[in-house]
């Protein structure tokens, strides 16, 4: 079957038009999608926190969340290589390469699902114990994580499928799929946790089925597409050249995600040492914190796709303008979000727990970290733009050193001297500030663009 990507390109291209308007058009479906992603995770926390107890709340969002992010986050980072390649090929109108990358990415998600399921089922109990998970949480945590990893392949398929759609400029349909998954999760949470009294096991089963819904929807959409990114199940295989490109761009991002998660494992272990109330408060705060992360991540995904398509189309000035526009929009949004959450945080935290001590600890964390969120923005926006142009290695090194390594040093050698929760939390703004300085200096120097142009075979003036 001949590819017909020209029509798709004309419909979804983001290499023309007013940058800020197109960023918003592309950004809002991603933001709403991540909102619903957060919502169906939050639904688990609210329902088990209210109907099962604070131990279940701590298990669903604390220790298990960090471990899930460790394994799933690596694949998500790895699959970003496919998103970048597809956006560049699509911008350059290289339809055959688009199709081969799509089939390679789906094959990679299936393989990754098998590997992560095995790793999760075998090593999760030992890792949870190494993290110092309190005994009153351990049973709930093991139940949740074993069920979750049993169906993790659905999550991987959805993530790579939605990444393919966003790479060609379609951020709306991934939103619709997440809404369907979110509604499924909430309904099943209520039925299984409160109706059938299945506890955290019910929440895990609800999550598994909802991810299955989103995976089926995205696969059906790709199979029915008449354009260059159409999925043919019989053609799903690893194309060596495309796999090499995905690994070249995505592997550093995957390692970065793992290092982030490992540093968060150390943070979670430090938080665990302050007791169940603090773990529950940290879990509840994580849902508020998630509002910031979903917002800045949506900007990051937007600028990555913009940079990728415009780099592929050799529109370098437009690519650079989109980076600064996106950074300004992200900064304004972050200031407003931090102010609103600090003003209404107490009321929101009550949705997760009724224990006054949990609420007070959660507010302490919120008022310490929310004002510092702006320090992270340059990391997300500049790394997204650099990755979109194909420069993944140096940004990853900056993040590994500035965020991950320095955070581990702080948590292992400085924070223990004070035995204070605030000293543990200080690891966030301290490492964000250091890494942002590195990114700004590297981006402004500009040599990265010439290297990317040379690697892609673009003519250098």
C-alpha cells in the first residue's frame, strides 16, 4: 500500500503559522491528557485513602509509585526517541521512514512490556524492603504492584501510540483516549474498592483495565489511519536502522528517567524514615505536585514536537523562537499554579486524608516546594528542544550530574546530619538551580545546533 502522508502533513504540520497560538492549540490537549492521567491516579489515592485507610494511601502512591516510575519511566524515556524521529521524518516528508519507525516503536513496546513485567514481579518485594517501606504498608504495596506489573504492557502501548500521534501534530485523540480510560478507572474504583471491598487490589485491577482501554483505542486508531503512520500488525518488527535511531535519542532519556527515579527512591527512603503520617502526607502532596509536573511536561512535549518538525523542515529560526515562547508561557503558568495551590492547598489535601497531622505535614511540604518550581523550567524546556533536534547525550549528562548525582550526594551526606524533612526537600530546588544554569549556558552557546545539522545531513551555512 502506498503511503499518503502529504494530506496528513498538510493537516497536522506545525512548521507554519503563529507560534504561540499553535503551541497553545497543541499544548492544551496534552495538558488535559496529563490532567486525566493524574486524575485516574488520584482517584485510586482518594478512594483507598478514604475507604481503606492511610496505610493503603501510602502504599498506592508512595513506595509503589516510585518503583513503577523507575521501570516504566525508563521505557517512556526510551520511546521518546521514536517520537523525535517520527516528528523529524514527518517534518521532512520522509513517509517511508515514518512508517518503519512506527512499526519498530510498537515492537519495542511489546518487548518492553514483557521485560518490565518480569523485572517488576521478581524484584519488587526486595526493592520495597530495601526502601525501608513500613511494615503496616508492605502488604498493601505488594498487592498493588504485583497486579499493576501484570498489565504494564497496556501502559507502554498507549504511551508509544500517543507519542506517535503527537509526533505528527495530533494531540487531541490521545486526550480522548485518556478521558475514556479515566472514566473507566473511576467507575471500576468505586465498584471494586467500595462495592466489592477489594481494597488496594481493586484499585490496581481498575488501573489495569483502564490502561487496557486506552491501549486498544490507540492501536485501533493507528490501524485505521490512511496516512504514513498507519499501523499494520503483520508488519510490526524491529527495523535495525530505525531502532538504532530510537536508541541513540531515547536511551539517554531512558537512563535519565532511571536516575531520576533512583534519586526519588532515595528520597522516598528518607521520607519513609519519618513514619507513616509523613509517607501519607508525601503521597497526598504528590497529587498536588503532579499538577505542576503535568503542566511543565505538557510544555516539554509540545516544544519537543515543535523542535523536531521544524528541525526536519530546516526551519531553525522558527524552532528557536518556539523555545523562548514556550519557556515564557511555562513560567507564567507555573507562577499562577503555585499561587493557587498555596492558597487552597489545605482544602485539596482534605480530599486525600482526614488525619490532621497528615494535613499539616502535607502543607509544610507544599509551602516549601511550590515557590521553587520555577527553578525547574529551563531544564524541561531546553532539554525538550535539544532532544527534538536530536541532541540527547549532553542534556542527559547535565541532568545526571546536576539533578541526580548532586541530589544523591545531598541526601546521603548532608541531609542525614540534620534529620529534618526540610533538609530532605532542599535537594529539589538546590539541584534544579544548578542544572538550569548548565542548560542555559549550553543552549545559548549554540554549537549543539551545528552538530545536529551535521548528524542529520543538513547543509551548514
